[in-house]
């Protein structure tokens, strides 16, 4: 199965050129043209209520909208989004939800994603996501290694700019499904989950694989989607380890080349 990165027609590319001065000990400072990642403030308005503004890469914004609404608790499935449109000049998505956003949900910010107005919203009921993951998926070390190698190779924008993260869903039996890029690692995760929602894919049989580190908000998104294993090329935070134990999610870090570290719930992986 060939993995895909979804990129619709957009007013801005995911990367641009910028002028700077590159300094080296051999040549000193010389003018240089460099590739940088594109970032825009993307606002989601649901039923005339501003839900969030995310600092994002301006591609795959439909997937980002669906994924964010789902992982933040505003919807339970794609069908609850009755209409979606996006202004690619104002960077604003207008969404009609079957059930309007709950103001009480929006007032309770229990954990944040740390980028301006962007925040993960959770009500007290969302703490129920900490119940152990019920997926019976089992995989092996070779699938973990293959997922880590794949995500390291798939992001052309990262290789050219160093300014984005990649996140994808990987089937341990069939291989890569798809991946997305974004300047924020949690946005990349929301895009991958959003595509799965739009295609009605069972995420309880897939692995979430990412560049970068694993922090607590990634675990909440993983659990919300019912994904049993999350793999990263970077390290987890201590809070991510504690949450993954509580949620029954297998947490893997430093998946690079021919090695990886399993921090929690290793019984899902035949080592």
C-alpha cells in the first residue's frame, strides 16, 4: 500500500524561500536563499462560534478541522459535521455541526497545546478517556521499525526546511496508510486522524507514528481515536508516560534506524 500525503489546492505552498545570511567558520557570513515552512493562523468557527485558532501549515485544512473537532470532544464522528467551507485568504473554516459547540466545554481548558490561542479543550467527562484502551491489536518489532523508518523518509518539507512535523497512520499488516505535515506536531496528528474519520477507518487496528517528541496532549488525541500504539522518533515527557500507563496505550520512543524504546504496555509488541 502506498502512503499518501493529502494536499488540496491552496493559496500558499507548504514551504517558501527566504533570504538570510549563512555563517560558517570557513567563509564567514554570505547571502543565502533558504527554504522555510509556511505558517498561518487558522480559525475554526462552528455554528457561528469561534472554537479555536491554530497556528498551522496551510494544507489539508479540512482534515485538520475534523481531527481537531474530534480530538477536542466537539464531535464523535465525521457525520456530525453537516457542512464545511474554508476561506483560503482569511484562513477561516466555517463549520455547521449537528450539535452546536457546548460553551461549558470551551470554558474548561484542562491541558493546552502551547501555541497562542490554540488549546485542547476537555470537560470533566473527557477524563473518562483515561480508561484503558480496549484494542486487542498485537504487533511485532519489525512493524515498529518499519513505521519509524517510513515517517523519517516521507516528509520532503522537513528535509528542505527543518520546520515541520510529520504524523501518519501505519497498518502493521499492510504498511503505511497516509501522512500529513504541519508546523505543529499536534496539528499533524489531527490531520491524520481527520482523514481516518472522513474515510471511516477503524483506528483501533492502526499505529500512530510521528516525528518529534510525545507530550501529554498527543496521548489524549491518541486515546480519543482509539489508537493502541503511538510511536515517535523523539522522547516522551514524564506526563506522557504516566498517561499512557493509565490509558493502556503502548508508548514507543526513539524509533530510529534499528532500535526503539518501549516505555509502557509492552505486551502489545512481540519483542
